């Protein structure tokens, strides 16, 4: 049985359906392509106008000096805050405003924001301008209907999530914006479907492995030492022992899809020998024994694993190959790492969103964990804030695809869930 508050919040969202559609379309029509990071200032100024008019205090924050920040492509972020009448918790909705490249295969204008059969099309529609728009509508509906709430509502739109979030959430977290003393609940409206709560993600370790050889004439390979053959031995050892080992490591985390419930390793790239010639070069290659070969590995690990052991596993493998091949020499370089994170199901933000889903959709939510990472890592690791989830409209599989879309009904439903969550967290005594 819905309470009077829930009913009024749901109606307030429903009455803003046209506004939600227009807002989503406007956001899609600002092409915030990353890389290189276009129109970040423009989208922040658009949101500034919108949220100022709704009574929010605005701060535009440039991540000066962050990775990829430059005067040509400055990394702009916006944080909007509206305080209630009395003190209380702060609920923060964080969305990234950048989108990935368009790619081929579109039948709609990728920056047209066309509405067709209840779906809005465009790059970023589901990942994640639809989620950003839904959170703004939820916040506007809530603050207008119950202006005497306690605590605060914050909305941020941040740069560079698609390229690691260093000019966005990582910068804000470092500057204290996600300090648990000022923000208590964070919802990231990534497209996880309106009935699922995403608790966290697996860990990441990227590294480059290089095998070393000695250059010589290709007609006399015995005078050199072939780095590609050494790498071949590494790959063969991975096939024989490492991949089977990873398949046995299963997690208790509810990772989706099913295939990602184990440790995984991808070889993102391999290169050995002379550089690939520019397109249009019509000559033949030169005969040389390659003196180095490199691979980039992308290891995704589980909350049950420890990153030191993840690295040691690969090191042991390389040492084993070394013991079997007299001239084997290698180097391994760390490129990037992220610890796994998972908010407990009993955390306040999880419980509140779960109850709101039950009320709006008349079903219990599914709890999931993402196979890849998103900005929660920075909120958790740099901001030290654990009460954080991803929840938002849209179908994850459509992200980064041609003809990406977000459903209007899904956006309305998840905006209702977000508004009811605000009611639950910021209207004490209800
Ligand atoms: Zn995203």
C-alpha cells in the first residue's frame, strides 16, 4: 500500500514526463565526445541554467592538471546542491556527461535525440544522459513537492568516466566532494535496468609484458634471438596453466553476465618485430629477427582475490618459462589497477532503493555486480564513501552500440524510484 507521500512523488514525476523527454533530448544534442572531451563546458553551462532555475546552488569545477585536461579540452564538472530546511543526510546523484565515439551502423542521427515509439535515440541516450535526466527530474519533483525536507540533494555531472574518470569523479573525490562528512548516500544512474541494483564491480589489473631478444638477419635467425618465439612460449604456458586456473576461481559476488562470475584475463594487444607500416606503403617488410615483443594483459579479479597474489601468479608463470628457456628475458610493467568493490545489501542506500523499487514496480530488485568498473571505484577508494550503488534506466547491452536508445517509460519509472528514495531518506518520520 503506497503512502500518501509516495503517491504524491510518483504523480509529481509523472506530470514531468514531457520535461524528462525534452531534457534527455537536449543533453543528447550536446555532443560530449570523449576522447578528446568535447563540449564539456557547454553541457555544464546547460545544466547550470537548468538546475539554478530549480533552486540549486551550482559549482563548476575544472579538473585542472588532471589526466587529459588542457586549455583546448578542459575537463569541466558540475556539482549542484539544494539544502533542505533542516539538517540531515545528503543524497548525491552522480552521472558522467561524456559519451564514446559514434562508430558505424546508425540509422538515427546520433546527436538528434529523436523520439520514436517511446524510445529516445542517440549516442549517450542510455549511457548515461537518460539516467542523468531521470535523476534531475526526480530531484526537481521531490524538492518542489516537499520543500521542507531535511538534509540535502546533490546532482553532479562529471567528465571522463569513459576514459577512467580521472578528470571527473576522481578529481572531485580528491578535492573532498565525496567526503562521508558531506555526502552520505551516492546513486550513480548508469544503465543497469530499472529493476536492478548494482552493488559494485570486479577489480582490474592491466600490465604490459615484454619479452626480449636480439636482432639479426632473418636469413640467419640462429645469430639472433626471436622475442616473438619467447612470447609464444608465454602464451602457450598461459593456455596450459593460467586460463584453466582462472576458470576455477569463482566469486560469491552476483556478477552479471554469468561468464564474468569467474576470474578472467584478456590479451588486449600483441606486437612484435618491426612496426606496422603506414597504410599505403607498398613495399615489402625487411628480414629481421624481432628483438622485442609486447602484450597488454587485462586481468579482472574477484573480491575474494588479493591483487598481490594476482600479480604473483603471472610473475610465477614468467619465471617458469624462464627456467625452461635459457635466453628468456622479460619485463613486466603495471599500467593500471582498480580494487574490486561491493556495497553490502544491508547498506542504507541499497535498502532505500530496494523498497522504492518494490513500491514502484511491485517486485523485488535483483542485486548485481558489474564485470567492468565505473566511477564507484573513485568514490570508494579516494572518497572513502562506501554507501554507494549504481541504479538507473536503460539496457546496459545498448551502451556504446549504434542506434543506442533509452525507453521513456523506463526513465519515468526509475525517476519515480529515485524520487521515492529521496522521500525515504530525507523526510524523517515517514
Ligand atoms: Zn556509463
